[in-house]
C-alpha cells in the first residue's frame, strides 16, 4: 500500500495531507477578491492566456458582487452540512491574487484568517506578480497562518508559454519559486496537459522538472476549450489534437510516477462549466476520470514516485 494514503489511493491526495496535518477534515472556501491580472490590464498583455475564461479561472469562486465575508459564509454553509466539524482554508482563486498593493492585500486577507476555524490561506497568482513588498507581507502572513501560494506555470516549454500568451517564461517562474522557498513558503504549481502541439514526452518533462525543483504540491489539469476564448478561436480556425480520456490518464500516471511520494497532488483533473465547454466532453465526468486513474494504476501496479529517484 502507498504510505501517504487514507483510502487506498496510489498517490498523495490533498485530503490525506490535510487530515494528517490538521487531524480533521479541511475544505477550501473559494473566494473572488476582485483582483485583475497583469496579463489583462496591459502591464504584460491585454487578452490574458488563450484558455482563460472571463472570470479568470474563478468559475467556481465566490460571487464578486458580494463582500468576502458573505462569500465565505455562503460557501461554508453548504459544505458545513456535510462536514460539521471541519476546518477551513480561504482560497483566493480568481485572477491574480497578489497583484495589488500590500494595503489592499491586507484588507482582503486579514479578515478571512481571523474567522473561526480558518486554518490557512491558499492564494493563486502568477510568478510575475509578486513584488518584493508583497513577498515581505507573505513572509509575515506565513508565520501567522498556514499559507500556500499557488503558482500557475502550465508548461516548462517556453515555446508553449509563448503560444498560450502566458506573458512570462520559465526563468521568471523559477526565480519566483526560489524566492518563495527561501522564505519557507509552501508552493503548489499548476500545470496543464494537452496544450496545443505538446507531446506526451513534453508533458512528462514538465513533471520531471517540477520534481527536481522540489515543489510542495501540484495541480494537474486537462486543457479544456471554453466558449468565447482565444483558444476557442484557434481551435475553430485550425483544430489541434485533443487528448482522449485514455491518453490523459496514461500521461497523468506517468507524471505521478516521476513525482516524489511526498509531493501533494492537490488536483488531478479539471471542473469545466458544462454550458461553456466545447472540448473535451469526457472531462465533465470527473469521477469517472478519477476512478479510471485508480483502476489503471492498480492494473499497472504502480504508485506515485516509483520513478522519482
């Protein structure tokens, strides 16, 4: 049996990590802090990444028209019915959540960490949007709560980053990562499988690189094409290969094999909005994908980290 498991999973799930660390069920409460993005406001670019929805990866975050405490309580009340003794992590999800002054960040982060049973914050951001002053504030915040910075990378291949209009290169990401780790801040990295024209080997190389970098956690997504995005226009004008469910599962398992057993797998598939999704439609069956990953790993008798050394 894989050592970091509570439910016979062959990879280190976030649920297992939280229960080991906090001794109880912990769930994340997704919030929309009303931040923008340097890749949208003209600082880096104006149109954002080509796959990004108008909500900036915040499709399941809170209602931006409501204050953060109201957002938090609405989401918490739903989840609390299922896990009445759980603790919470405030998750600033939509757009770039360090792209503001320290004063503005304090106004949004501090009230959340003061709420009852909140044990930490997850802050999603970009490697080109953490100033030195913000880094100092995050360092202080890290001493007072369980802080996780989620850095979007998507791919280690600069050619791909340019194609998807990421707005920064791998070196920028690596420099930021090293600054965060020097301050002992927990870092989770987002990657996307199935980006246009990437091969299986290229996707596995991304996992190998991140393992060597010694990341704390990873979110693995499958590229999905959403209506009214630049990616949707690209796909309509010149269709590219979309990974099948079987191809995706094979790539994910290979990636897990190259990731150290102590790297926490925060996510292993995506949650597209059905009404906005163009491709791949198989991604709507999230639990089928998760179950098929488990079945295939058992069939191969493989585990996270078997090739990491």
